[in-house]
C-alpha cells in the first residue's frame, strides 16, 4: 500500500505545478504589459494636434534633414551683389533732357537695345558744326579738282591750283576736328548721322540683361554724373563676404560654400569661391572673398544679406544638419516637429551640435531625409507650451 500512496501524492503535486505560474514569469508578463502601455502613452504624448482653423492661418514650410561636408570651416556674413562682368550703369555723356523712355524696370533687354531718347543743345551745336564742315570740305575738294584740271590745260596758274589744294586740306582738317568734337560728346558715328533731329540722340544698353533700376524721368535734365539705368545679367550673382585673415589664407579658390539667406529660410544655396582679396583691411583685419552663385529662377536679388559657410583646407567627414529655425527650445531640451498628417506633428527631441551658418548640426534624434517644420515651428512650440500649461492648471 505504501507505494500506492507515494504514487498518488506524486500525481497530485504534478497537477498543482501545472496550475501555478512561476512568480518570475508573472512579474515579467506584468512588466511587458506596463512597458507596452507606457510606450503607447509616450507616442501619444509626443504628438501635437493643431486646430484646423489655426492651421489654415499658420504658414508651415518643410525642409529635409540634410547631410553636408563637416570639415573645418568658417562662417562669414556678406551682401549679395551683381555680376560686375555683366553689369552696366548707363548715363548721358552730356547734359541732356529726357524726351522718351524706351525700357522699364524689370524688362529684359539685348545688347544695343534702345533705353532712352535724349535731346541736348550742345549736341545740336556740335552736329551743326559738323554739317558746316562737311559742306565746306566737299566744296573745297570740288574746287581743288577743278583747278587741277584747268591747271593741267594751262588755263589757270599753278599758284591758283596750290591755293585751292591748301584750302581743301584746311577744310578737311576742320571736318576732322568737328567729327572729333562730336565723338568727344560720347555720341558714336551712327548717332551722329541719326535723322531724329540735330539735338536728339539715343542711349543704348551696352550689355544684355535685366533693367535693374531706372532713374530717368520724362522731362528731367540728365547730368553725366547721374546714372539713368542700371542693367545687369541676374542669372549669376556675386556674394562678397569678409573673412578674418587667419581664415582667408586657408580658403581654396573653387571651393564650394553653403549660402543661406534670412529672406529665404529653410533653403540653402551653393556658391563657388571665385576670388580671394589680395589686401587686408587694416581696420577690421579681414580679407574680401567673392562667392559666385547661380540664380536661374531669379529668386535672389542684389542687396540681400547672406551667411556663408566656407570650408577651410581639405574636406573632412559629413554632418547632419537642419535649418536653425526648425529647432525650438522647450523646458527639457531642443525639439524639432515632424509632420504626421493633417494638423498633427510629432515632437521629437534632438541632440544639438554646432551652429553652421543658417543651419544647426544634429547629433541625435533625426535621420537624413526626414522632413521637419521650419517656418511655423515657433508657433507649434507655443501651442505645446500652451497645452502643457492648461494641463498643469487642470491638475491643480
């Protein structure tokens, strides 16, 4: 009987073991459930919901997280200017009155295209002098030819022939002087023969491009020291920045710089180092550096302020960057906002590195190619702080 009792006790213990869950497995299950719940709550807490009506008034622009050369470089400020190799300031060569405007600001013009008609009494006098000299030279030449013929037939004395030739030479000299005087006024031979009137002439564009500025006004007196038109090719512009001498000597001609404009947040441009100044400014200890950048869309304008990040020496590793405006400071760190659907944005904490011109280095939290909010990020941040404040007030 004893073996039977032992066997029965064994089976009862085995059934009890199957029904009970080991303490450590039960704790692990509870932890897993709590972790999943907390993860879902964390995801929900990171989302920011913007009211549709507010979103319509909120201007939101996006920019991708980018990877760029991360070698040593220098940031310099500068101002965008025209390409001086394809630019002209057109002024009247003599005091004159504006009679007719033939080109408008923003208009595309070709080289040699008329810009303005002018009228000058001084030019009228010079043309009258030229015409008189031409008539005298022509008459003197004809007289000399006739006297030569008569002299050959011994009808007139040789001294009369010589006198006629001398008169013809003097008339030719006067004609040359009158022509030089007309050209000295800045009017070419084509304009000198113009049929517009003895006092009228036309200013033409010396380059092909855009009429950037027009200062000419109907009826005004134009002075040679006053530019009437500024014409330039805006498809390629120059950005001049000033780098400290210790940095400028390490900048390589042809190096590619990254340009950002305060007027165009979230968008970078690439420029090439075209010229490094040969003289140090004694007051600022800086050297001018000219950067050349393309402007095919015409969005850039001369006079815009810009920030340039120029590499120094050899290029190094790459860094991940986003526009500085995309990074917002909350009480517990730096955050960026990523679009997650209509009116919904993810608030993601970002490890911030160096400031690189208009960009900021990202050490953690974002991947290359992800879209972040640039314009509108500050207002989304304000909405986060507002909702957080309302929540705390509600808890009290």
